[in-house]
C-alpha cells in the first residue's frame, strides 16, 4: 500500500435554527487526510491511518483502524509520501 496525503472538500452546514436565506452561503471545508491507500477506484479512495502488521508469533492478522472513504469527486489533490 502507498502512504498518501489527500486534500478534499467536505460539506459544511447544519445550522441549529431558522435563519435568513441570504445568510445561507456555501462554505466547503478543505480537509487533509493522511493514511495508507487501501482501495483506489474511480468512485472513491479508502485511507487507513493505523495498521497492525500480521505476526506469526502473535497470531494477529493484518488489521486497520480509522478507515475513511473519500469520494473522488471531492478530491482536490493526492500526494504520495515517503514511508
């Protein structure tokens, strides 16, 4: 797996009450996520930031935690990092 930094746009909203429509402006959030690229398809990329290496002595299978699926339509850039 490749270690990557992905910059992507996320939605923002969810006001707690009524407000004037002219105050409802789009404010997407620029997010940055780093992790191991587990899946890379035309629709989405899946990052896993935390991995456990399998071990014969410990009998632990390869595992990951914190997986995040990012839609490709929201991705601004992908940069490979040196592991």
